[in-house]
C-alpha cells in the first residue's frame, strides 16, 4: 500500500516534513505529456508541413499514455491507481472539507483529482488512437489511415478534430485547478511533480511508497515505444 490511511487525515497538524510522493517515472512522463500536448496543439493549428511533427508527437504521446496506464498497476505504491482512486462519497466528502475546514490531506491525488487523471489519460488515449486513422484530405494521412476505408477515415478525422478541444478543455480545467490550489488554498501541487516530495503532516506518508524500480520503468517505456512503433510501422495496409 502507499501509506493512505483508511480515513483521510485533516490539515490540523502544524509541523510538516518533506516526504517523497512521486517517483521519477511519473514526473518525467507527466512533463513529457505536457510537452507533447503543446506541440500537438501548435502543429495541429498550423497544419501544412507541421503535420509531420504533429504525427510524430502523437505517436510519442500514445507511448507515454500506455506507459502511464501500465505504471498505474505496476509502478510504485503512490503511482498506482488503487492508491488514489476513490468512490463518489469520498469525492463529495473531500469537496465538503475544502469548503469547511479542516481540510483533508491526501498523499498524492485527492479523490477528485484522481478521477481527473483518469479522464485525461482516457481522452489522450482516444485522441491519439483516432489520429492514427485520420487524414487531412490533402497531403497527410495517419499511419493507419490506409488500413480502413476512406469514408471511415474521413469520419474518424472529423471526430479527431473536434475531440481535440475536449482534450484541451480537460487540460485547461486541470491547470485551472492547480492554480486555484496554489493561490486560493496556498497548496503548491506543481513543486511535488518536479522535485518528487511534498510537505505533509508528521507521520503521514511513507518514502517507500514513492520508491520505483528504474529497471522496470525503463523496460516498460521501451516496451510501450516498441508497441507503438510496431503498430505504426508494421501494420500492413488493406488493399
């Protein structure tokens, strides 16, 4: 387990200490996905020759998302989905605690933020997959567009263009929430995703829960990259 108590602690303990909460693979992949999204939005708006970069960035994002999903089951204790995914009652209780102190303290994602992570991963997975089958109807085709009928590719392309704004919207909500925590609640969620540690009440959280196997992480990253490469480069076209 990741050190999450059966009943969430409340922010009543004055003395706090820096406790490792995020392993390096979570942090590295998080910021790599941010970079990919920026490149994808910019290249998608520019179109033209930028679509070559757009497709490569989409393939990289797909590999990163696949890794984060696998790492959610095989990573460090805090990286696992089971450590921060909670039901609707927990989410409602957490929201009430934000409105009426004392506030609940969670080691990693709070019950609401945990579901935002799942939504973002699912949206990026869907968008990247759609991109594989899309075309711009002029010069560029997704790597798997030739494996399906042109009409189907056109349909998926239309969804891909519209769903991009869903992904952007979810990312904007995520950023807004981080800023609200920073300026309204005086809680910095950015720093832990950079340095890996978070200031928590004494005795809350365990360093072991953030300890990850570098060999396993690198192996999974290579595996996810190889899977995407195989799908994109090796899938035969349908005549």
